[in-house]
C-alpha cells in the first residue's frame, strides 16, 4: 500500500517534470530559425544554384560543341535521347536536325554525359521538371538544323565556342581523372588557412 | 377559448405529460425490442417528471417537486444502467434482444 | 446400684469370641488347609477360654464390691444419639449378668471342646467353629448389653447364628427348611420385642420425663408409664406383653415353640449349646432384666405365668410319645423353659434364674450324651433301634443317668431344688391351679426321661449288625465335658437350697440387689412348703416307676396308655397335637393364600387396569390416526390438489413473452384504477365494460395466434404432458 | 446585459414595442453577432495559429501565404471545404448523417451563451452557468455518436464510440475540478465567479490556494481530453481510425466538425479564464466611459482565454498520443482522486481562512514566477546545447 | 402571439413529435436518437417552469448519461449482430385501444379536475433552494441515492461481464 502510494505520487511527479522539460524543449525550438526553405520562391538563394557541380539534374546540350558522334544516344540505357544527324547534301557537313531528350523517361544516370567527347551533353542543377503537358516533357534542343561542331586539334580558338568547350571539358574533367584524395585535402587546408 | 389556449396554465403541462405518458406506454407495450421497451420507460419517467415540476411550479411553491424530479432522474439513470446491463446479458446469452426469443422462463 | 464402677476390660469378653469368629470365618478355609482342623479348634477354644477368664475376673471383682455397689460399666463408643434417643455401645455386669456370662462362657467352652471330637470328620469344620464363636459373641453381647437396643442386637445375632447352625448341613433340604422355620418364628417373636421397645420409648417420651434404653435408668423412670394408655390398653401391660411375645419366640413358649423340635436337624453340640443352655434362656433373662416393667402390670404377669405352665404341660405330654432321642430332649427343654417362665410369671425371678442355671447344666449334659450315642450309633437317632448301650458306653451312660435324675427332680440333685422352688413360689404366690399343672408336668418329665434311659441304655441292642460292631465309647475329648457337666448337675443345686431345708439360698441373696423390687422374701417357713416338697418327689417317683415297668420290665404294654380314650389322645400326643399341621394350615397356608390373593389381585385387577389403559391408549391412538389420515390429510392433500389445479390454469399466462406481461399489467391497472373512479353516469360504465370485454377478447384472440396449441393449454393430458 | 438592455428600453430607443418582444430580438441580435462576428473569425484564426505554432516548434514555417502571414489560411480551408463535393455514402443513415454535424455545432455554440466577454457583454448570465456548460458538453457526445453511427463504417463507428466514451468519462473529473471554485464563490454563474476575483494575479483563484492551482490544471487536462485534443486525440488517431467519426464526412459538414473542435478549444480557454484567471477583471478607476471599460475588459479576457488555447497548441506539439488504457487510468486513478482531494482541500481551506489566506496567494504567485524562471533557464540550457540560429520574429 | 405561449407550444411540439418518433418509428436507432429531442423538449419545458437547475440536470444526466448509454447499447447490439431488430410491434390494436381509453379518462380528469394553483407562480433561481432542500429535509434520500447508484454501478458491471458467467455464456 505505502509503496503503491509512493509509486502513485512518483508517477504524477514524473509526468509533471517530463511535461515541464518537454515544454521547455519545444519552447527552445520555438525561438529557433526554422530550417525549412520556403521553396520555391522565398529561398534566399535559388536552390538549383546551391547544388554541387556533379548534381545530375535535367540534361542540357550545348549544340555549339556537339560533334554529332551519337555516343550519348547509344550509351543511354533507356534510349530517351533521339538525334538526327543528317549530312548536308550540299556542304556534306554533319548537320544536327533533331536532338530530343525525353526527360520523363530519362533516369538521370549520367552515362550519356560521361561518353560525350566534348562534354556538350551534361547535367545541369535544374530539377524542376514539372510541366503541364506530357508533350513538353520532350526537350527539343534543335529548333532548326545546326552545324555539328568539328573538333580541332589544338586550342579552340573561336571566342564563342571556347568558353563553352572549356565548360564542357570542365564537366568531363570530373570523371576523367580520379580524384586524389590526399591532394584534395591539402588543397582544402591551404584554402582554410 | 383563446384565454385557455394562450396563457399557459398547469393544465397545458399536464396534457403534454399525458401525451408523452401515453406514447411511452404505447412504446413499452408494442416494442419487440428490449431496448425499445427501455426507451418507453424513459418516456414514462419523463412524463412523470413534467408533472412534478409543473405542480412544484404552479401549486406547491416550494422545491419538493423539483427535488423529487431530480431523484426520479437519478433513479432513472440507475434503472437504465441495470436495464441495459441485463439487455447486454440477454444479448450475449441469446444472441438477440428480441423479447419473443427470450421466453425460456415460460411457465 | 446406680454408681457403676467404670472398667475397660468387659469389652474383651465379647471381642475375643467375635475375633475368633472373624478369623475362622474369613481365613478358616486357608487355616484348615495349612494347619489342619486343630488350627481352627485352637483359635476357637482360646477365644472362648479368654472370654471365660475375663468373665471370671469380672465375677470376682463383683464379689469384692458391696452388694449395693455391684455394677461394672464399660462404655465402648457412642452409637445412636438422635434427639431424645441416647444409646451407647456399653457393656455392664451386675450379679445377674455376671452369672449368665459365666454360664455362657463356661458351658460354651465345654461344648467347643466336645464339638472338636464330634465334628472331627466334617469338611466344613472351620465354618462350624466360626458360627459357634459368632454365636458366643452374640449371646455375650445380649447378656452384657447395658441397654435394650444393644440387647436386641445380641438377640438378633443369636437368632442368626441359630439359623446358620441349624441349617449347617445345608445339603439336605430338611435342614435348610428347619433353619428357615427357626429363623422365621424367631423373627415373629423379635417383631414383638421391637414393638415392646418402641412402646416403652414413646410412652416415656409422651410422659415427657426423657427417655433412655439403659436398664438402670429405665428402672427409675418406668413408673411414669402407669397412667399412659396405648391403643386403649395400659402402656405398661402392652409393653410387657410385647416383650413377652419376643421372649416366647426366643424361648420357645406356647405359640412359638414349634421351631425348637425341628431345630434338632442341626449338629448335636449346637442343640446342646443353643437349644438347651443359652439362647433359649435369653427370653427368661430378658424378662428377669425387665422385672420392674412386668411387676408394674399384674395382668401381664398372669398371662406369662399361665403361658409358662401350659407350655410345660403340653411339651411334657408330647415328649411322652417321641421315639427320636433328640426330639424327646427338645420337648423336655420346652417344658423346663415353661417352668422358668412360670417362675417369672409368679414374680419368682430368682427361682426362675436358679432353674435356668441348673437346667443349663443337666440339659447340656443330656444333649451331649445323646450326641455321643448318635456318634457311636453312626448318626442313628431312633431309640427303637438302640438299647443295651450300657456296657459299650459306660461313661456316657452314667453321665446321662445323673442328668436324667437331676432333671426328674430327685432331691440331692440340682433339678429338685430349682423346680421345687418355682412350684412352691407358684403355690405360695396364690396360683394353686398353676401349681397343679406344674406338678403334673413334673411327673411326666420324670416318666419320659427315664423312658428314654431305659430304651437307649437297657434291654437288648436293637441296632443292625453293622452298627453293633462299631459301637464304642466316645473319645475322651467328648466324654470329659460330659463328666464336668454331670458334676455341675450334681452340685449346682446346693447354690439355691431354700431356708425351708436349712439352706441360706446363696443365689437368692446374690441376685437380691438386681431384683430389689421383687417380692420373694418369704423367710418364715410354713408347713405347707414341706408337704409340697414331698408331693413333688412322690410324683417323680411314680413317673420313674411307670417308665421302669413299661420299658425295663416290659410288664406293662404301652397299649394300655395308647388305647385310652380310643387312641385319640395318644395319636394327638404322638402327632404333637397337630400343632405344626395347624400352623401350616393357618399361618403358612394363610400367608400363601394372602400372597396368592395379592398376586391374583395384582394379576387381574391392576394388570387388567394397566393393560386396559394400554389398550385404551392404543385404541385412542388408532382412532386419532384414522381421523388424521382421512380428514386432515384429506384436507391438506385436497388443498394441495386445488392449488395445483389453479396454478396449472394460471400457468398459461406466463408465456415468457415480456410484452404479454406488460399488457396484463397495464390492463389490470386500467381496469382496477379507472373502473371504480369513473362517475356513475351511464356512458362511462358502458365504455368500461366494453373495454374489459375488449381486453379479454384481445388477449384470447392474441393467444390463439400464438404458436401454443389449444390442446396443450386447456386439456388435462396436455397439461400433464407439459409437466 | 440585462441592465444594459433595460437602460436602452428606458431611453426609449425602441419606441413603444412591448418589452416582451424587445428582449428576444436583442438577444437574437447579440447572439448572431457573437456567432458570426466572434466565433467564426476566432476559429479560423485559431486554426491558422495552431498550424503556425506547430511549425515553429517543429522548426518549420507554417502557412504564411494566404493573407498577411497566412492569417486567412482558416478561411481558405473553409472555402475549400465548402467548395468540395458533399458526399453522403449511400449506405449511410441519411437523416442522422446530415443532422449529426449540426448537433455537434449546436452543442459547441450553446456554450457561448454563458461565456462572458466583459462585465456587461454576456448573452445570458444564467444562474446555473457552469453546470450548463458541463451539460452542453454531453450534447456533443451524442452528436459524435450519431455521426459515428450514421456513416455506417467500422472506423467511424468505433471512433465515435471511443470519443463518446472519452468525453463522457472525462466529464466527471472536469466537473470535480470545477467544484472547488464553486465552493469558493458559492455561485455557479460565470459573472458571479469573475466578480469574486480581483484583477491582480494574487486575487485570481488560480493562486488562491494550492488546491485550486491543482484543480485548475486538472480541469484543463480533462477539458483537453473532452475536446479530443493533444495527447487524448485517440478517436482521430490518423494511424488507426483515419479521421475517427468524421471519416465519411467531406465538404461543409467536415468543416463544421473542424469548427466545433477548434471552437471548443476556445471555450475551454474561456472557462479556464473565467474560473481561475479572474476573467475580465481589470484595474478600474482609470476611465469612467462604460464602452471603453468593456472593450478593455474584453481584450483582457480574450488574452487570458487565448493563452490557454496557445498552451493547448503548444502541448499538442509536444506530447505524444497516449494509449487508451493510460487515458482511462489517468482519468480514474489520478484526476478523479485529485478532484476529490482538491474539493476537500478547498473546503478545509475555506473553513480555516474564510476570507482566504493573506499570504498564500502572494507566495503562489512568487512560486509560479520562480517556476517560469526555471522554465526559461531550461529553455536557454537547451538553446545553449543546440546552438541553433535564433529567429525571434514570429513572422517569417 | 405572446412569446411564452409560442415557446411553450414549440417545445411541446418538439417533445411530442420526438416522442411519437420514439414510439412509432420502425428503426430502433431513429427512436433512440428521437429520444434526444424529447429530452431537450422536456428540458425546455422545465426552463419554462422556472426550474433551471432541474433543466440543466435533465440535460446533463438524461442526455449526457442515459441517452449516451442507450446509444451505446443500441449500437453494440444492433447492426453488427446482424439482428433484424424490426421494430414491428406486437398487437398494436389492443395497445391502442387500451391506451385510447386510458388516455381519454386521464384527459377528462385533467380537464375537469379543479387543480390547486397559486396566484403567482414562483420564478427565481432554484439552485440555492434545491441545495438547501437536499441537505435539509431530504438528507436521507440524498444519502440513500448515493448507495443506490453504487449498487446499480456494481450490479451493472457484474451482470454484463461475460467471463463471470462461465460456461453458461454460450446460452
């Protein structure tokens, strides 16, 4: 009997104490800055920008540096890339009349961007793929046929294409060389100090 | 005539209670369902209460009627509890509360 | 007389024999086994011997006192102290009881010695001596008793021992019946004795002068009884008569003497001791002790005297015709007792006691003599089978002869003096007719005694061959007591020689203080006394001569006597006047008749009533049972059946259906509440009736629709089936 | 209110109309004003506030798009529900299905008759005020049962029965917790109780004695349980009974249920304010204009009441749902005995100090303040431990 | 129409209407819920008769207690047990007959009897008065009531517990 009364009171006291403690915890959260990002419109920085370079978002093609080699089309396991590269009857140069990527089917595996010699096809940090119609799911990058890019041995001189090629190469660089962790860490420390 | 109808006197309440009483009695008599009977009983008790309060208000001038009404309510509660317990008991035993089925106490 | 000398040894006189009786009685069988019969006899004889020594001591102490002071008292313990009655167990010796204890212990001792020889070959030896010792103790208690009640104890003790000893050989039916007869007759006498005691006690109580049972005090207080009347009779006379009844019972006087002849069935020493010397004299001793009471009522004395004389005469006549040796002696004892009672009756207490003493001697000797004869004859008691025993048993013959002469009343011997004294005092006391009866009886006594002597000791021996060879003189242990008793018979007479014959009547003087009240002092000598003396001797001689003629010379045949008067008187005498038969016819048959009547009455009337009641109860029970069974049970069962029937009918409405119950309730309320309430006007009652009709029809209609068949509800078998 | 109307009649504003007609008319007007003017907005705000409080506690943002800071969110929900198709399951018991929500709302709105707003503003100061409130709650229990039964599906029936059982069984501790205050004031009417308290905290019944303090929280807990909120919201436990008795409801009827639930939250807060925080008591003397005084009293009362509502939201965000048997044992093993102890305690207290103990209220107030300080230190401790980025502005 | 009369008739209509439903409706659940209407109507009548305490008690006890209980009972025994509780009744004609007569007779009585009525009925808060009555002259019934309720409570629990009745449960 005595023990049960003791227990009884202990239960009541524990309940009160824990609630008190719990409320204090929640009050402490009350004044904290909410972590939630008011996506999509009230975020400080566009979310897409905050994403890391390697983020495999929706595909993008720089037609300027696309050589029309169809490597990506072949590499895609789902065949969601469709490229028409007819030869210009007149100039015999390779034209890119159609470069469609069905982003609904695309599984964002990144195999196409790996094999692209020039890094023209690469993932952007863009992920908002929602659209109003299924038709719009197919991103058609070629409005009117464009000349395929021919790769030059040396440096790319054309001022228009050079930055695009560099960016492409930058994308490729990520996969070309295995990252040397030790070197990377050293660099980090130098940056930190 | 309108004098009788309009200024509400004791008789009006008695009439209302009479009607409720008769309906309660009818319900008790004709229901096949045990709970229906309990409903009828509740009606009867309510009609009795109406009379109590009416007389207490119009005739007695003291609180006896109302005190009695409260006691009736209290007892009605106790009665309902027991009645329903028995009905539940019957239900569990006879798997039905149709009083026709429950006639094992037949003479 | 009234200043007793307190002593403390008197008790042993009684206690020694009592002790002996207890030892022999309780351990007798063992002692007999271990030490043989001598052990028993040693114990018994020493007990009596010691008692005799102490008695002598008391006697000599008395003689050393002044006559007025001769009174020894030994109070043992307080016995009964209730209200007015103060009775102690106390033993007193005065000249009278002193004499008596000497006789009892002396003669008792001799008889103990004699019975050693007589009972030698009897198996129940120890029981015999136990009884003898007990008897001696009881007799001594009676004699030494200081008061009436203690005397009565002794009185009863003696009666008991006589019963025990008479019926000693209990194997024969005759002995036990004799024992019974003796005891019952004694008890009748004792009843009288007790009545006497009560009358004395209550009348003294009524007189209001305090009561006592002690003889000495009684003596002083007894005169208060004079005016008392009990049942219309003067108290003194009535008391005396009652005591006298006790005496007749004990001393075998007229009405109650019948037990004495039959008592001969016991062994001879018993007869000698009890039925000759001691017990039978108890009555005379009691009357002597209570002389002051008897002297108060001349009527009582008259009755005593006449009874005594008659007894003497009657017993003598019966004695003539007896052929059993012991029967003759028995009747002679009765007649001698008659003389003693006659003596008391005429106020000659001294003479009575003197005769008592002398009779003790020669009667004991006669009995013991006959005992040795029977012993010798191989238990043959019929004199007609004896004869000529003179040569074979000289000692027995001479002692027997001496005692016979003494009893016959021939002068120098004891018998003459004592008997003559009584006769003379009777005559001088103014009772000439009684004297004549006594005188005639004396003659007869002489005749039958000598008849016995001649038949037994003279003439030829009529015994059969077998007993003849065995005839021998008894052993010395039997013959020596005979000699002592014979000497006693010879010289006892000189104790009471009357002044007429020049004697100083020593005994009279010895007893004089005891009978201070008596009127026996006739000192002047008269001629008539001598004449009577000579007459009595003469009648004795005539008797002896007749006996000599008939039995010794055989010259005179008995027929002359037996034929007298057609043989009727002889038959009467031979058959003891048919007294036994008479008693048997009257008392015994009477009692039987009364008992049969009572049993018949009981059987028929009372049983009838009891059975009747039982039958009636049975009857009533049966009736009630029938009533209960038919009417009440009927009612109850009927009620049960009715209830059951109604119940059965009403069972139908218990359909188990709740709403039906509610209908019934509401219907009932409706009918009961509203019907009476509604006013008297016509419309509403109509509605009411209509309503109840509807209800009933409704229910019936509704019931019909139920699945219960009609059959089940209303038909009988349906109901039974349901049940 | 009565005197106020008499004053108007006397001033002849209504002309010769018989008093009999005026009273019901004004009463009706005031009632509709309260219902549409006060209750509906309050409910929508409460709904929005609850979601914001939840959000901030869960470090989220909460609705802030509809209207300034999302205040009109409740309105938006309401409109949404109204526009939604009002589905009545064909197997449902149509009349009961339709009538159930109205019964519930009727039970909820009826309590506002007795809840005062200021010294003059109360629809009807009933003499049996408190008892009336307890009774009306029972009415909502019947509504819940009707809804549960009518929608003819197992979840709703069980949900209905469970919540009805909970409401009925928690009426007892609630009633017991009220009694100490009734004992103190001796009257059941809400205005009477408020007038018995002063404006200062130490005059409030909350701090009158430790027993009333405990009684207050006991009442608050059982009131929460009665309105099926916070730890006791078993009937609508999403995981088990979907939406409890309201599963089959949609559209406007569903909105009514929402109205009833959140409205009763305010009612609980109001009752707590009336009973324990001294209702609209404000220091007088600074103005003699009745209207201004009433408005001040109204705001004070509203703030006190809304504190408890806020507390309910806060508790809902903190405490986990408790099991049914725990709920029942809490009710019968802890709250009812506690109720009796408080009742007896208060009675003994009244006997010892008829006018109330002079020191204890101050002591209690001081104690509570101390408690609050401890509370905030705990909060700071948690903040120090988590070192989060603070953001005090409620508006995001 | 004077306010009071209209309110009375309204409440009377509510009470009698729902009583009719209770008595006559086929569906037991309808009659059970109609009982709510009756109780509310009766509570209203009490309020009219200035018995405010009793009115509130009526609402609290009858509706909050008994009605909820009955609803529980109905629901627990009704649909799930697939028992067709057809409310069809037994022998309605005889019942109607009896009640008709009973009703008319009582109605006549009510109409004709001269009821004792005070001039001015009493209208003022009754809670205090009833409280006094409870602890004054009616103290004993008040205490006994508590005992009765306890007994009813325990009795109900015992009667309705399944396992207590052991083997007979399969009935």
